[in-house]
């Protein structure tokens, strides 16, 4: 595992990193499961993960449609195959 992590972190391993993480849309949890010996402190992980940008509006929670005292949530389950045929 250590050799693979080091390889992914080099300039030469940039294409491999892109294919493994970005192209396959791996989550942080999946990466830590694949590299279980990698255990950074929680504070480091919290700093590494980008902040989610707030959504300022949503069709499903419009106060003009349902009033200010009503909240409607919209969720969707999306499944697809990555370029390497991994189901997400």
C-alpha cells in the first residue's frame, strides 16, 4: 500500500491518480478502505476535504409554492458505470 500511495503522490503518478480517484469518482471513504494502513488524523482530513457550497434556492423548497412553514426535500439516487466499469 505504501508504495502505491507514494506512486500516486508523485508527478509521474499524476495520470494514475487521475484514473484511480477522479475518473472513477472514488469517495474519501473508498480511498481509505483501499489503503487501510493510511490513517491520517481527523483534523487533517477535515482540512483536506473542500467545504460544500450552499445552495441558495431549490424548486422543491420554494416558499411561494408551499408557504414559509413547509419544507420539501428532493433526493435522487443515481447509479452509473465509471469508465473502468465500476458501479457507482
